[in-house]
C-alpha cells in the first residue's frame, strides 16, 4: 500500500477505481492499495451463521430508522461517533441481563411481590414472570410492571401458593429487538 501526501485532486477521496485500485482513509492517512479479490475458499457454517445474524441485525436497524419513536430513542443512546443505525445493530447483538431476582416480598400469598432488576445496553422492553409449583406445574404467569422510581420490575402474585419450598420462579427479560434472557430460581 502506498501512503499519499497532500494532493488537491485526491484529497479526502476514498473508494474503488475500476477493479484495480482502492483508496482508503486509515487513521486520518490516505492509503492506496490493490483492489481486493474475493476468497476462493467457501465460507464455513460458522461464517454463514455470522453473516445471517448481521443480515438480521441490519434489517432490524432499517426498521428502527423508519420508526420515529424508536429512532429518537436510539439517537439519545448512541455512543461516540456511532449513529442511530450502528446503535440499533449493536443492540440486536446484546441480550438483556437479569441482574437480580428479589424474592423477600414473595411469600406465596395473593398480592405478594417478585421484584426483578434487569438491564440492557438500550432498553429492557418487558419482563415476564412464571411461578411453577414444586411439581413443575404452572401456578401463574404474567407481565411485570416497571417502576421508574426504583428501577425494578414488579410482579404481583394473583394465586395462592400453598407449598413455597421447591417452587420455581422463572423470569424472562426481553429487549426491543426481541432478544430474551431467562432466569430460574428455586425457592428454598
């Protein structure tokens, strides 16, 4: 590759010229190189999988760009020089995280609470809670409500749980692109 000095004709120019030369700006320096050739080695299954995930991430970012409310949300969260599109692509690749499931306020009675702290690089869109009996049967399920004052998601029990010991609390957090994370906690 050849580094170029200031040239009034090519200053700031980047891109391909025919199928022979490529001009790039790398770390603020203009570089001229040969046109890259396509690999003759077929892609591996893992490479194909990554390509498909990037296609899906790009499709999601295009949807964000068309939706004004999502576009506004992503524009307030973009980091550094990355724009809304890049932030949406990055969000597609990051699933939410369930930091804590707080069960001190859940005692098996109607009205007792399951609290969840869940985070995401952009926004946790929803948190669902399932309560299973010690035998593995579904006792109840529903959506938790977000409390902006505490930063926690709150689920209020609607069914009496007669046998707490061995019951399983399943929490599912979902972000805007639809990534899901699950957490299971067995009551002691």
